[in-house]
C-alpha cells in the first residue's frame, strides 16, 4: 500500500533519491507480501476453491499491487536505471503478474457471471429491483451451473500453476532482485540530476503515450449512450485499428473481432495504470486517474466474462434453453463493456491531467 | 394527412365549429383512404407477403392515421358529442385500428429483427461499422430464417383477417358513421360555447392524464444510461406498478414480468398521441410531442420484437446455436427498449407542454 502521502520531490533531491525511495517502499511491500501469498495459496484447497476463500485476498493482492508499481516505475523512468537490469526485471515482474493475476481474475469473472445470471433471472439475493428478463427461465439454473463448473475448473488449474511456481527458482531469483531494490536500485549517471528536472519529462512521456492511445479510441461514439458499439459495430469507428474484415471478403469470426475491438481499450487501461504510478513516484495525487482505471478494469472484466459466456455456449450437448440464456448473458456482458466505454468517454475529457506544481507538461492531451 | 396548418380557433368560432372542421377533414381522409386500403390488401398476395410489397403502404397508413385522430378527438373532446354515439364510434374505430395495425406491425418487426441479426452477425448491407458480436456465428443464418418464417406466417394470418373484415358489414357501418361525420358530427349543447373556452380545458385534461402517467414511470432511473432497467430490474423502480412477484414467493415468469414492465410505457405512448391530436384540433404545433411519440413507437416495436425473439427461442428442436443467437437478439432488443426509455427520459423534462396562445393551462406537468 502506498496510501501514505508521498511528499513532492524536494528541490534538492536527485532523481535517483526520489525513485529509490519509491522502489524501496514497493520492494518492501513485495517482500512482506510474498510469504503471505505463498501461505495463502498453500492453505487454499486447490481442488475446490470456493467463493468463500477468495483467491485474491490479503497477500496475493498486496503482491500484485507492488509488482504493478515496480514494473510501472521501471518502465516509465527506465532512463535512470541500468538498462539490462531494468529490462530483465520488468520481464520477470510481468511473468509474476500474469501468474498471480489469473486466479483472482477467474474469481471476479465467476462472481460477475453468476451475479448476472441471478440478476437476469430475478433470483438475486436481497431482492433489489424486480425480476429480470430471464425470470423463471428453465435454462437459467443450467447455464449458471455450467458457468460455475467451467470457471471453477479454470480457477483450479490457475491455482495449481501458482502453487507450483511459488516454489520455483525463478521466483526466488525475482525475490533476490527485489531485495537488491531495497535501497540499492542500479542507477545510471542521469539519476544524479535534480528530480524536478529529470523525472517530469519521463512521467510526461507516459501521459503522452496515454493521450495518443486514447486518441485512437472511438470516444466520439462512446460518449453517446446506446450506440451498440460493443455489440453491433466492432472496430467500425476506430480510425487506427486493424482491419477486421479479412481480404477474402468473409466477415471475421466473432472472437477475433471482439478481441480486436477491445484491444485498444485494454491498452489504454495499462497506460492509465502507468500514468497513475508515475504520479505516485512524483508524489502527485492521481485520484481521478484511479477512477478511470477502475472503469477500465470493469471494461476488461466484462469483456473477459463475455468471452467465457460465448465459450460456454459452444459446449457440446447443452440444451437450447441453456444456450439461449448464455446468449442473453453474453449480450449483457457486452452491454457492460459498452457502459464502461460510455463511463470512460464521459469522464476522460474532464480529467485534469496537469496537476499543479508539475514542472513539465504532464502530457499533451489530445483525446 | 393534416399537414395543412390549421388556424387557431378564431375568437368567434364555437367549439362545435372547430371540432367539426377537424373531424370533417379526418373523416374525408378516412373515406378517401378506405377503398385504397381495400384495394391494396386485395392486390397483395396474402400467402406470400414479401418485404417488397409493404403492408403499411399508402392507403392503409392513411387510414390508420385518420382512425387514430378521429378516435383521439372523440376521446379527448368527448363532452361536446352525443355520448352514446361517441362511445360506439370509438369502439368501432378501436376495432379497425387493431385490425389494420397488425400487418404493418409484423412487417416492421420482421424488418427490425432481421436487421438486428444482420447487424449483430456483421452481414449488414452497406457495411456501416464493423462486424458484430455474432460475426460468422453458425446460428445466425438459422435464427434469421426461423424469425423470418415465423413472422411471415403471423403476417400472412393478419393479412387474411384484414382481407376478410374489409368486406364485412361492420366496416360498412363504420364507413357510414364516418360519412355522417363529414359536416354533421352529433354534437350536444355545450358545443355551442366559444372554442377558446370549451376546448382548452378538455385538451388540458389530456395533458393532465399524460403528466400523471409519466409520473408513474421510473424516469429518474431511465434518465441515467446503462442501468439495465429493461433487462435486469423489471418493474423494480416503478412506484405504482403492479407487484411482479406472486404471493407464492416464486418469481414471476419473464413474459409477464416484461409485459408488466413495459405496460406503463405503452400507456404513455397512447396518451402522448392523444395529447398530440388534441393540439392538432386546437391548431397548435406539436412537433416536440411528435418526437417523443416516435421514441415511444420505437419502444413499443423493440418490446414486441423482444417477445418474438423469446418466443422463437422456445421453438422445439432448434439447435443450441440458434437458441444462443436468439438470446443475443432478445437481449439486444431489450437494450433498444432501454435506449428508448433513456431517450424519452432525456427529452421529457424539456418538453414545452404549454404552447403560446393556449388559453388554459395545457397540462399540469409533474413529470
């Protein structure tokens, strides 16, 4: 956690001092969370993970949080580090991130999809709102059970992989790297420059990249509700996106069309996180970026859940009623994707991406 | 058509003169359109109506237009007519309306649903936008053919009924009533009062009824996009709606839940039309009412199309792939329902329901 407010880089501090202080804190978080995450993973029955023993609790989430921040800082402020070391460290952190993020993601996806089925079929606990458009539908319990079964299986597999890798030499080597980071990040000459001169241009580059990626989004459409962008017009309004209709003239299959439609949004999500962490390094508040970050997390989760619903509908020998419910759930999750884009499109233009006291331009916003 | 601008009731005109002038014009439209509609119906091959011979063309649409306006005027300004005659006339006009409206409605529904499948599967002509979330899905052509077949059958049946009734004694009697209306509406004593004194309170009552019906809608939710109101929370936010969960504690089935959720909106649609026609009688512009009228027509069409998709999904022996596509289409049409509610919720508060020059308050708006 980096909730403790960081002070802005003092006029006298060097870039190396500022970035070292940040990495020391994050590496400390990493090293504290690691044994906790290992213990949690070992304590969870891998074969039958239930929603009551959340995979993403305590140590694992803390570890993910530190991994993201260290990786982000090494990327954004890469110029002050020994290049080979930074490159290798980022690769190893990315490996751990992908490894650890899966199980909590499957759990969120499971919670999201089962809640969607419950809400659509009017069986939501608490009884908020009335019944849904699938109220009393005979396919709803079957579709729910199918999704639950498939996601439990996926989560169990992810858990086994985590269990295996958490005892690997690769993880031990990464932990050694993090130990080195505490107080002793391998810096280069430019790190001796004043923090206020060296860091802002590098943070600014992160915002420039973010602005450019957002410019490639079909924001002018996303800002108007109910355009059907995530259901009907995949990639249609995106100026820089890849062509979605193959040369043969056949329409692309839905899976690749959806993936290509979501990709630029997923990329913006990563760039928003990097920009957030860059602000953290420089001791600047990033509350508003955190808000759009959450919106884009929701976008990613809904897009992933939609894929799961579509995949489940291809399970052999399911009943038409089950398939019908999965079709409704798939469309519902794509609607959530569209809603997240709308929320992003509404918030983005008002983001003050130039916090006070920032030395350089924090980013040429052209969204 | 009543496109010719009607002059506002002159200060000297009686209520009877104003309303008679309106009814004379509309009854004339009725009598001109009737033989045309009969001819069209007879000329269309009832067994194989195609989208190229629109059921709602020319005469039929003109006839529907006149029927709606005469019925509306008889309802709103009922106090100036001989009550028994007005009551009977309205019942017969309603009969003809229900009879004639079906075939064009099936045709619109067919066009809407096939366009939705085409757009979702990325096969839309013209290629606007990219592929949809069902691009290349093997169930799409099957679902399309199923919807086409079922709606063609329904349309054919409606057409046969129209053909049969258009030669009935009942229709001849109604035509006689309309002939009477040309210049000789059976008025009562109060029709001799000044138009500016008699008509506005009655038109005002139409607006009061509209305002009260709109107040019962969950507009505070509909005004925010992506609340899932037409998919997840049927009737949940409606203060005066009927209870949707039966006493046994079982959730209501989806069909009745959806119907109950849509009913107050359908009612508002009828009241908007009545208010529009009341303005026409008084020679006032009703452009903005026409706009929300169109939005509510879209709401009705999408709700009806959603029912058709859900019904088609219950066809025995369809493949899971077909059922899945119908689930997506069903959700997509409910999304259209929600979008129409959002459009209504955005426009309603800005409607100037007090046009200039109106004598009395045209309606206590409490929406």
